[in-house]
C-alpha cells in the first residue's frame, strides 16, 4: 500500500518536471525568437536611416531632377492645352460651316478632285509648262522649279474650274524629273500629261499663246480654244527675253499679264519694280481670273507687294 502511493507520487513529480521543462523550452525559444526579431528590426532601422540620410551631392541632384521634372510637366500641360484648344476650334468651325460645306470623307473628296481634273482634260482650258530650257539650270534652280510645279499643281487641284496641265520637253531621265520625284510626294501619280516633245510640236501653232512679261500685248481673257504656255525657267541671272525670243522663233502669239493696266508702281526703299513672276504665281492669277472674270482680284492674289506694284484702287 505504501509502495503504491510512493510510486504514484514519483510519477506525479516527474510529470510536473517534464511539463516545467517543456514550458521552459517553449519560453526559451520564444525569447530567442523575440530577441532575434528585435535585433533584425534594429538592423533594418539603421539601414533605412543610412538610406534616408543623403549626401549633399545627392540632395542637389534630387532638387535639379525635380526642377527639370516640373519644367517638363509644364511643357506637356501647355501642349495638351494647345491641342485641346485647336480641337475645339476645328469643332466649332465644323459646326459653323456644317450648313454651308457638308462634311465628306477624304476618299470622296479625292474622287471629286479626280473627276474635275479629268473633265478639264476634255473641256477645260489647257496650260503648258515649257521645260525645254532646264539643261542650263543649276541644282538650286531645279529645286526651286520643282517646288513651283508642286504649288501650281496643288492650286489647280483646289480650283473649282481647273486647267488641264501638260509638262512638255520633259524627260523621265532628266535631273528635273529626279528632283520632282525627290521633292514632291506622289509626283508620279499627278493627273497631268508629260511629253518629251516641246509644246510647238504637240499643238497647232495658231492655238498657242506664250505668256511672257516682254510681250507688247496684254492678255484680255482666257480662251478655251487656246493653249497657254508658261516658260519653266528659274534663272537667278535674269536673262531677259528668253521666252519671248523662243515664241518669236516659232511664230507664236505672245501675251503678258495686264499688270500695267490695273496696277501702278508703289514707292519703296529699293525702288524695285518687276513683272517677273514664278510659274505658280502666274497660274494663280490665270485660275482666279478664269473663276471670277475679275482682273484686279486675280492680280491681287498673284502679284505680291514685294514686286513693287499695287492696285490702282488702293492708291486712289
């Protein structure tokens, strides 16, 4: 009986000791874990403090970057504001002109332009650009002439009553042709005629009228039965009467724009007055007159103030 009680007491004490050891072990592990975590936090805090304490150079670079960033943001904001205003302006114009100019797709407008140009080929006035005198021109002069051809064609496309244009004395292996391809997008698809022969071989001579500022006769009207010729000549040395002499050699009629009849010389510092115009300027005058039948209005569009002339009405 005593032996059994003593044995059970020993078992109870051993069980209590085991629980205390387990408790101490658990407490020890938690304590170590907590200590390790505190140590890790201290290390991280030190690392963060090192990172958040920049040197003076770093501070200067940071301010410089911020300044540039603010400047760039202002530029971007200004561009966005400008694009928004431009978009609103175009929208307002569309609303304002919606009753006057109905909106059409670009494809439809291109088709309409093509139809007008092809109609001019059969029933419109004809304009020849004489390009047979380009072999003596410099590269710079050829580039200027190619630009004038581009502007002339662009004006003709926009005209309500376009001309049919023919480039004569023009070969596809010439420097001017290469310059036109280089400078003028889509030049190979222009709706016009290109001929290697000169204009005097392509059309009856009695139908030709060579427009030259050296002619004694002023152009009075645009005749659908005539073919008007413009000399494709950009000559910085200004050789006089080149186109006039060429027309006389082929016994072709000549005419000049009626600048002297409707305009007067305007006083300027250089005392400069000239009736020599680029081919696209001459065409703008012809095209405007053909649509309006008004020489003063046509001349005002083509003759710039730099030429030293002004309309008589403006002087009065």
